[in-house]
C-alpha cells in the first residue's frame, strides 16, 4: 500500500458495508465482516473473476487485479487490468460499468465419511459496485500497483513503461465498500450421520497454487540468474 | 464419462458453437474451437465461477462443477453443485436462469523485459446459456458426476447418499453448445521493444494447484491409511 504503516485492513475498518442484498442466505455463519479477511484474499489471489451484464446477458471473465490508492480521493480501490479495446472496458465508457468481482481461494478439499458431508476449505470475496476507467494521468500509478501485486520489485528490474504502452492499457477501479467475504477454514468435525464406521478415512487435502522452477526465455543471456523479484514470488507461493 | 470409448471431446465435436457474440475481440488468435481444449479445462479445473443477473445486477459466485450425461436427451452438460436454498438455485425455479460460467486455469506467469510485455499462460473457458435445475430423479446421477469429477472412486469408499441428503442438494445443468475457449500457452518470444538489454532475465514461472500431505480428521481410526481415491487425487494434482 502507498501509505506506510497503515494496512489495507486498517483503512477498510468500518468501511466495508454489508447491505441487505449482501447477506449470505446459505451458511451465514461463514460470513466474515473482518476487513483483514477481505484484504488477505485480495492480496493472495492472482486472478479475479468479473461478472457484468452485456445487453441483458451475464458475462464472466478472468482478470488480473490489485488494490491501490490512486490518491484521487477514493481511498484504496480494487483495480482490474485490461485493454481499451476489451469489451468490459469499452462498456465502461465514461459512466462506468456495474460489476461483481469474485476472488476465491480453494485452500483444501474436505473428505467426510459421506459425500454429502464432504466440502471444501476456501476463502472467497465478492465485491459489488460500479467500476470506472482510471483517468490517463493516474494510469502509471495504477499499473504500478498491478505489477507490484504479483511481483514486487519487478518494476525496478526492467525499463519503465513507454507512453505508447500505457496508452494501450486500461484499468478499471472499483470501491471496496460493498463486499461479502465467506470463509470455510476449519474441519467441521465428525457428524453423527457421517457414517458410523470410523475406519473410513476422513480428513482434508490442503491445496495451494505453487510455482515450479522458472524457465528462462531463449534469448536471456544469463538464464541461471533469476532476479530477486521472481525468486521472491516463487518463495512466497511455495512457502 | 458414462459412455466408454467416447470422450467428451468426441461428443462435443462440431457441437460447440461460437456465435457472433462469442468471438473474441481481444487476441482472437488465442481463441480455440477445439472441443478437446474445452473438455480438458473443465476436467482439470476444480472450481467454476458463475455469473448471473439478479434484479438487474451482476453477481459472481464460485461453484463446484462437473460434466456428465444425465441420459435426459441433452447429451453431456455442465453440472453446477448447490443447495435448493441458494440464491442462484432459487432464481432458476422452473424456467432456468441465464448464466455465464467461467472456468480458468492459471498455468504460469510470463516475465518479459518490460512490464507491458509481461503476461500469463492460461486456459480459460466461458460457457453461456440457460441453466436448469436437474429433476429429482436425476439428482443421484448428477451428484455422482460431481463427486467423480474431483475424486473418482470416493463414492465406493463411503456409504451411499441418504434420501434426505439428496433432497438438500440442487444441481444446475447447462448445455455445452455455446462456449468460448481461450488459450495462452506458449512463450511469445522476445519482442524488439522488450528492452535491448538481454542481460535482464525473462521467462516463465509455471504455476499449478498442488496438494499438500492429507490431514486425517480427529476421529479417523486409521489416520495413516489414506484411501486410494484420495491418494490418486494427490498424485494427479502433484504430477
């Protein structure tokens, strides 16, 4: 985040509204009002799935995202990376586009002694609101947040973006004030109708997105010299 | 699949329609009309993100999915697992609900010598159409496909579902005839505006969802005896 010493969770404290349409009807005990949980999900996930309505029909597409404060008075916002020519970004135009952004992390598969009792450990967030195109003068800052979200330090290892590259990029910004966060992280315990036979194995298979060994491009002169930003990414994912 | 010797890809051959609204405007060279690519994505992914429209507003939520032929004359369909009480399933009612289902796999992060040239290796599919609730008499078969999708063999290790459990479950079925598939899997090669300095490392960090060591539940009597279905899942993910 751009303001040292103040985490996203602290900035969102009290600012995440769970309105009447955003209350979970299913498993409401899994709903979290903790801004830190929302911040952690957005921080850890690499991909966001964006739903919007095009000519009355639902559409869902994957995007890279980040959270950043563009210093435009809106505080920390969810940023979505795209192109001016992409449908969602064209549709945003000057008035913005209503979206629902789902960011989910599948942390494990839960195997009970019945298929009905089997489930998943996950953390998911859905952020609702009107996403608006980031103004051209704020695009470099927005792109900085997007690069830093995945690979902090990479920006300092490569040349700065060219003006023509920034012009070919578009970013949507969405407030983080309307969101639902759902957490299922603990083993629910054996239930009586789970089958009497405790000899049947039950438990959890933990899951995580992991990195394999980086593969240098053909023209890279020093293929063994994996830069600090990429090494840190691999270590973070494989921790 | 339920018909031995005929893969989903073969069943879909020629049956996946890419209509005028489903043509990619961005990077159309990445669009695939290969039913095998769609089948592989649906097979490998564990989670689907479903977009729908509720009172005019977009919603996106994660669901477990599978592909299965319910022998109801519709051929292989995309199945989405839920509860009769969940909003999407209530909304489906007797007429169905229009959805866009996005299934994406992030296979790697591509680091060019510019942030603009950096991208991702991914495979993503979006299936469009009207999803309908599976009739009660077909629910057991649908649930079988859903369990088998994640963990083939698990059904045979646990007791069969109870009638009351099936009643608490709902499944939506969606034809696989309208879909877009997008693939970005090869390193795009060094581009001239990628920075002249070939000493800067460029390459790919491969990514995959991996399983950690299974953790038995507290009441499992033989915690070390991980069953064949769970072992096969772990091996499949960590291959």
